[in-house]
C-alpha cells in the first residue's frame, strides 16, 4: 500500500476531510468499503452508515437513480 502526506489547514476537520476522500474513492470503486474505512480510521460498519451523508449510495445507485424510481 502506498502512503501520501497532505497538509491541510487547522480549520479543516481531519475526519471529515478523510471521509470526503474515502467516499469519493469508494464511489469510483477505487477502494472497497473496508479499505475506505481503514483510510479514515473507523470500522467498516461506521463507514457504511456514514457514507450516505456524503451523497454516496452503498447500493451502487445514485440519488438521481433513486429519485427516478420513486417518481415513476
């Protein structure tokens, strides 16, 4: 596994920043949910429970897809 170091301003919440990146990489299928959780430093369950807050579906559907299904 590769390691990178990123400097972020003190005002940026580190966990939120990591979740944003992990959610993006999970959505793009670069990382599995377990890998994304490890990157953030949380359990896989916690990642799966929280990733929806970042606009990512764990079911592989976009919010637009789900809205189309709901609205017929």
